[in-house]
């Protein structure tokens, strides 16, 4: 019993140490710098978009991140602007149809990508550029300066409106889709934290966003769905309070199961199943007698054993019957009167001569023989 208690205490201390280890690991690992993917609107790194996102949030107010599939984009409002900055993958047909439906409902999509081929049937051609810095031309007589790192230029369709161009070709175009507008630019680099305030990048980007006009009801959404896994786990969809409640519930469940005696780990076999005892044969024989109702045989064997003890301890001959043993018992059995001894030997002889006895008779005479046995063994 002490061994079991010691083992339980050991498991309790092990559980406490494990919990402390998890808590310490959480605080240690949480001190590591958070890693962000390029063009993430929450990233403060040089390649992130947090500076531009915060600027729009302060100036316009209605700015949000969109992390769900485009098929869930709001369809009850128009005048929304969806900003897609350097998507990591080319959407499949169904996803592209969802973007098209969003456009046709009267919304605007701004696609900033180095090579937008495969998006919205945009065609591009490769160019050779020695230096990223280019003079940007628009419809105004004023020229702007910006860095263009894209190796391609856009091939505009007949209905496209050219917004920006340089000496190598078209850099940004606008295309109508029913009530909506698609604006494609080859300059996602302009929106990054390290470049947004350099040269004329901020002015050029704001001009594209305001191309269709902004008002107090305009909602700007930064599409993070096309960035795939941005380093967040599936647990991030749950609130912190829910995760804490879930952890506490798990801990309470484990403690309740432990209290109720539920097993954790391998089942330990009882000692009785692996250890052989000296009285196993007697136990088995007794069980066989009880199961077969062999009360007479059991009582006869018990009486013969007591007669064997009488010969060994008190010198009463074994071949004497119980009536003849009464004379010798008068001298040796000090705790019982002579008359009761004679009655005992007489009734026992009659009981042994029966062919069948009941369970009650067996229990009564087995008890009396056991009393005589103890008397003989104790001397």
C-alpha cells in the first residue's frame, strides 16, 4: 500500500514539473522575434505593409484584413476596394470567378504584382531593364520618379486605360468589369515599409487607390487569403479566453478521471495472478466440493484428517471408530464434558454413516471438527 501511495505522489510531482516546464517554455519561446511573411499587412519588417496599412487606417478608418476565401466577400455593399499585394499563388478557376463576381457587383480590386500573368486575363511581355529607377508618366504633364523591379510590362487590351507607364512599357492599367473596376500595377515593392516613403512611391500608390474615388463609406480590404499560411496556426481562429477555458477544462477532466481511479498507462496485474500460494490445491479442492455439493465426502475427509491428528498428537489409534475414540477423548479433551464428548462421537458416527447430508449439516459438523482440530493442535 505504501508503494502505491509513493508511486501516486511521484506521478503528481511529475505532472507539476511538466506543467511548469510547459509554462516556462511558453514564456521563453514567446520572447523570440515574430517572423512575418513578405507583404503581410501586419508585418513591421522592411518587406511588410504595416506602415501603409496604418496610414490608411488613420486617414480613412474603414480598413480591414480579409483572410477568408473570396467567395465570402461581402455582397451587400458596393464601393469596396480589395487590395491584393503580390499573391503567393495563382488562383484556380473557382477562386478567380469569386473575384470576378466581386468586381461585377460594383467593387474595385487593386492588384499589385511583379508579374500578373494568369490573373484576370492580364498579358505581359518581358523587358530588359538596367536600373530599377524609372520616370513614371501618367495622364498629367507632371513626371514622377519610382523604382520598378518587375521584369515585365503589361500588354493592355483595347478597352484598358493606361494609368502609369515608363520608357519600357505600361506599368499600371485600369479595366472595367460591368459596374466594377480592376486596377493592375507592377509595383508591389512601393507599398513595403522600406520603400513607401522613398521617391514618389506614396503619392503614386495613393493615386491608384483614389482612382475610382473614396468617400466616408468606402471600405478597403487587404487580401491576406492569397498569402496562404502567414505563420499563424489553426488555434489563432479561437479567442484567447476560449483557449484558456479549453485548457482548464482539459486539466479538470484529467484530475476527475484520476480521482475516479481511471487508469493512465499499462494495466498492472494483481499479484494473485502471478504468485503461487501453498494452499492453492486446498482452495481448488474446496471449490470443487462446494460446486458439486459433495458435502458428505468433504466431511468424511475432514474427519479422517482429525483422526490422523489424534493419533499423531494424543496417541489415539487411527483404526478406532469415533465411538471407541470417546474413551480416549475423556482424558485428553479437557474443555469438553464427558457427556458432551459421548454425544459428539455418537452423532458424528451417525452423520458419517449417511449417504447424503445437507449444506447446513455440513457447516455445523465441519465447525465442530475444526474446533476439535484446533484443540489437538494447540495441545
